[in-house]
C-alpha cells in the first residue's frame, strides 16, 4: 500500500489524494492517513517542483564535485554533515569508486561555485582533494525528460 | 463493362468504427477516449534493439515463419505463462494479431462451415469469416454474465456445421475476462462436439484479477486450439505490426502456406525488437499493467459517482458502461457526446448488435486526460437526465 502511494506521489506530488484513493481502490482517509504517517517517519521528505531553469531568465550554474576525504573515526557521516550543512550544496552522495563523495552544488555563477569549492570545501580538514565538473546542459532529471517535444498524442483518434 | 468487384467483398459491411472515425476527425479539439491502442511509447530498450538491427544491416527477409530466435522465445513464453509446450514448428510470426486471425480462419474454414463468434468483440472476426466463405454465427454476450461466454450459449448455437469457436478474451470492447471455471465449461463442450477454438489472447498480459489462462492449457484443448497473441498491447508496439499464432503443427503449417504467399514474412526489424521484448520486457508489462489498473479503478469510481452503470471489467484497457437508462441508442449517445462536449467514445454497436446500449471507453490515456473527459461526460449526462 505504502509503496503504491509513493509510486504515484513520486511522479505527481500535487495529485489529489481522493484520486490516489480511487486509483488504489481504498478510501481517501486511508491514503491521507498513510501519507501523514510517512511524512512523520521521514519517508516522504518533501514536495518539490521540477523546474527547467534553463528556460527562465534566471542565471544559475550547477556543478558536480567529486570529493576525496581522509577516512575518519566514526565513518563518513560526520564529514558528510560538514558538507551538506552548506546551503550551496544541493545533494550529497557517498559513493563507491574513485572518490568518496559526489556533491551537487548550485551557484549564481561559475565564480561563485569555484569560490565555494576553494574557500569552503577544500579547506575542510578531512577533504583531501576535489574535482569540479560544471553541468553544461541538463537533459533529464528525476526521470523526466526536461525539454520533451513529444507531448502530443500521435495516435489516430478512434481505432478498433 | 463488367463489375470488377466480388459479390462477397461488396457484401461486407465497412467497419462501424470507421464511420465514427470520420466524424471525429472533422471535430477539432475533441478529446478522444476512443483509441484501441496503448498510450505508452514502446519501451526504449525494445526500440533501441530495432535501431541496432537496422545498423547491423538486418534488412532482409526472415524465414517465412519468422526468426528462429523469436519463435523460441514465443515457445518459452507459452511455457512460462501457460505451462504449454510448443516447438518452433508450431509457431508462426504474423503481421499483427489481425493477420493471424485472417489466416487461421482461411486455413480452417470450408465454404458453409459455421464459426461461432461471441459479440461484442473485435471487428474483424465476422468479415474474415465471410472472406473465408464461412458462416458467422454470432452469440450475444450479456452483461448479467459479465460479458463472459457461457456453456449454454455455445450449446444453443451449435449445429452440425459448427467448426470453430472464436474466443476473444480478455475482450475488446467489454474488458471481460474468462476465468478458469468458465473456460473448463466451454472446453468440455468443444471436446464433446469436436469444435476447434481460435483463442484471441492479444490482451493476455492485461488482466487485473488472476493471471490470464489460455483455453489451450485445459485438458483436450491444446490439439484443437489456435492461440493468437502479439506484441501490440503487452509491449505497446501497435505500429510494429507483429503478432503470432501457436497451435498444432498440422494447422500452423497450413496457415503458414497462406502467410508465405500473401505476406512472405513479418517485418524483420520488428521481429528483432520482439525478441528483446520477450527477453527483457517483463518489467515494462508490469509497469503498464499497474498504470492501467489504477486508471481502471479510477474510472469505475468516477462512473459510480456520476451514476453511470458499469460492470467491473478485469481485462484489456476498456470499460463498457451501460447507457440503457437514457433511452437512446449507443450511436445517438456517442454522437451527442461528441457534438455537445467534444468527447469521442465508441458506440458499443461498432462491435456487434449486442453492444447496443453500451459504450466503449478506453483508458489508454493519462489520468489528466481521463479526468477532463469524465467531467465532460458528467455534464452531458446531466443534460440527458434533465
């Protein structure tokens, strides 16, 4: 039940819970109850809007930063916290492979991002090195193709 | 000058859907719930495989029966889904399920043989029977039976000329299914009266109750059943035109003769795509089935709220609400709905006279689309009730 509700909400956070209930064949109260519960349990962590900023006049840059750190007593959580507390940091992933973390950083300009990396990130004691990759164009995010030109129904109107 | 046309062809009625299609296409900005194909794109990994086959230059004919790899996968599918063992000589890859229907009828019917065709059902069984010089005998399915075929109905339609029963479940347009208990009854009659079955299972993967069971899997039925299936509905591959038939070799090999002279072989790159679909497409089917099921429930709820009576269908992607209480014909209802509210649905009569009093509404549409259309249908109903 929970997974089914989440599957629907993941694609459309604004959907009417009555519609969700109808689709799953349960009452609206049941769905609302589950949703509230999942919000409390931090299973549902927020409701955001997927925006293609490239289409607005807003200037902003995004960078993926690979971060290598010195292993710490108490694991990586503490280092992660030192990084994710910065509001410039949009996402932090602990990853396998050639580096330890990947961060997604948002800034107004490349300079701003560069300053953040050199001034705030690299100077952390645990950080041994960073590699900054600027995003040139975003094609797909959260499973959604951002500039999908295929929004028209190409099917014939009536078929057997 | 002599009339160039065959009497037979001239006697065949053009598809009732076609008439409606012409009206709809003239209406601009109409919302349609009239489509008999999935709204999903073919999953990318399947399309990608077809592109790759073109890149590799696989642009030649395949063997008449279809790629061996594909037929092996079809055999695997029949084994996994139905527990039925077929070898590749008992499979034939066709240009859509439609071709399989046509050639199965032509391979099995002699002039005057009677073919039992439950209706409402897909539009091509009757004309294809006629083109094979058979005699279509329609059986009117009833809402009180949830549009399932009953033993009694078959028995009362049987004559000594009855050769074949068309079994179109899960059903287009009603969405009805046949469960094991229903099929057992029909199978007994077929064995007793030596009747063959053309089981059109193109919607086999789209059921919302138990998994679909093929009548061929019941005792005594494998040797008298041609199963038709295809890729259009399960994998959203309508435009690829790829279906297949499986059945006893002595029937398939005769169908294959017609196929090789009329068609040669099904499109090669579609066949390569289909191999990928059968090998790696299970999760796509699951995803689409779950989406359809949500919409199905949503529609049932919405109909209930607006007071439109509808039996609960458990298959395909259609609902078949009754409009009998409004005292007008299906065609009147559908054309009124189109004119007043610009929503296209298909009158039940497009699928046989027993569809009178019903509408076929497809839920191969996004929820937003369905919502908009439903609110318009509700408006229309209000004007009728006034």
